């Protein structure tokens, strides 16, 4: 196998992976002055919603965030990007930080776990309404 083949196999396995994201690290939260500002996804930041910024996860990904110090958890929706200089793995909205009890400290050690997307409801198979019946003519 040549190098190009190995790279293609790696990329193919990476992009077709069904493994869900998981990581441990530091979490911070948005300051109140960000209220109403546009996020990277185009939504306006609302400190009362359970949202977050992450460096690489796609927008609208749901992530279970667990505070490793007290065991509290919250599910947030990714709607923004972290800055390149950020030392944290996630930046939470004020509401999410409050749920995890990290507002006072300003930062906390957390575990992130991507929440599996809910399977789409399977559509019922179409029913045969009627079969063409011969019309009697006299």
C-alpha cells in the first residue's frame, strides 16, 4: 500500500466513525456582556438558554456536560465556536454554568459526552388504498 492509500483509508474511517465525542477538561462560561451578540452559528446569545461554544463539534450537537466536582449535569446545544486562545474545552451559557454550579468559581472541571441524536421516527409503510376493480357495464 502506498501513502495515498493509507491516508484515504484513515480519512474514510475518521469521517464514517459512529463513535460519539467524549472529553474531560476545563469549562468556563460567557460573560453577561455577550447577551444579544451573534454567535458563530448566527443565533443571538441568550444567557438564559442552555447553549455552549466548542472548538470542533458541529452546530446543534447536543452535549451532556458533567461537573466532575459535584456530579451535576446539563445538556447543552453547541451554537458557537471557542476562540483559538481559549484554555477550556467548552464555554457555557450562564444558565448552563448555573446548573453545574460553576458560576461562583468561574471555571470547573467537566466531562463532555455527545448525546446521540434521536432516531427519526420511521414512517409507516404506505397502505394499498384499493385495487382497481372492474366496472360492470350493461
